[in-house]
């Protein structure tokens, strides 16, 4: 049933059709799915003439029974399966709705059901522009995913998870998750103070430095900004004064770091006090800190890069 369930959600226009149409995909499991996630409407044949089989209500000509997906109940079941915080929100995008959020970072979790690839790609573009922040996107299957969609999602720091790969429906109509939501959504889970330790910060710094040679930067480089902001705990204004540049330049470097590492510099910045950093810490003390770990060079050496 499970494969036919996810396929039918994309095959049935607007997830609304006659009983016969739903049964074509769900077979003997129709009643189970109907009781859990479908709503019954009685409409005139003229208002809903796309339904091939009318299933006329006895004694009333020109009326037909139409079953449509109950987005609220379906979204609530998905939230239960994935352990999401329930947060229902209508979006001005056809076939798309926020059903919840993930973790303490309140990353939006969006469900979209689209009939073709072009509409699916359009949804990704709209969500990226409207949210301007990482998000998790659910869809029934991965049938509409292509290289362009992967590129758009990557640029938006978003992730797509096809329900057909991760969710199954039990014989009692309960949606169950295959695997662990914590593992699945690890990139969208903010690091806690316990996991954000000294070594992880230095590794993040080392990774930022590997990004510098890939693009020519004017002073200051991303590694320099990372060091001052995340390790020394300097403010954006203080870094701008120290590097003799605008605040906008520093902000752009921080955005670059966030985009290419997936790590919010603000989260790493919280470690500065525990790492012995501070707004008055000198570049020399930072160099000793880094050299002690023997992982990366002093950030000041990167100031001449780009």
C-alpha cells in the first residue's frame, strides 16, 4: 500500500477525486486511509466535472461524492512520526503548507504535493525567497527531483525528504518513521553547548580556511573574520575597525561562512568565553591557542590572502 499511497497523492489533482479514483490506487486499503486522512464533500457535477466517476448520492441527481486530503490530520500524523513540533501555517503557494518545525532552532518543516516537476521547482524557489532561512521540505516521492532542484535546495540551505523513502503506514493507519529523525535532520539541529567544544570550533575554523583559496577575497578573509568573531568574541563593529573595512564587509563574510559550512557563526561564537576568548584578546594569544592544537595556522597569516 505504501508505494501506491505516495504515488496517488501526486497523481490525483489537488488530492481531490471520486471514490473510484482513490480506490484505483489504494485498493482494499481505501477505507483505512479514508477514515484517517480523507474528508468527504458532496458537490455538483458542474462544480467538479473533472471527476470521471461521480458516485452519485442516492436520491439526489447532479451531486457527487468527492474525497479530498485532510491536510491538518495528515500533517499532524507526520509530525507525530518525525517528532516535530506542531505548527500549522497556510502558505500562499498551491499544494504547500507548513506542518511543523524541527528542534529548538524551530526550522520550518513544509509539506508540498505537486503533480509535476516544474511546479515542484517553483515551490522550492518561492520557499527560498519567502523564508530566507534553512527549511525542511517533505514531498510524497522523489519523482520530481532533478539536478536543478538539488542546486536550488543547496543554495537555500534546505533539505528535501521524500516520504516514500522514510515513512510507512501500518495496518492500523498509523504513520511510522523508518530510522531516526535525529540522524535524518542532523544538519538542521543546532549544536548544544555540550557538543560545541573546543576541538569542534577549531575544526570549523580549519574548514573555513580551506574555503579561502577557492575564491579571491579582499582583506579581510573569511578565516580572519571567523577568528575575530567566533574565537575572540569581537563584535561586528570592532572587527570592522580592526580590519579597517565596513560593517557590511564583515556581515558578508559571516554570511559566506554560514552558507558554505552550514554552521551559524553565532552558535560557535557562544564558545568564545569558554575558550578563553574575549573582546580584548590579542591576535598573539589567538595564535598561541591555535598553534597549541597544531591544526591550523594563526588567522593573522590569512589576512594577506585574497
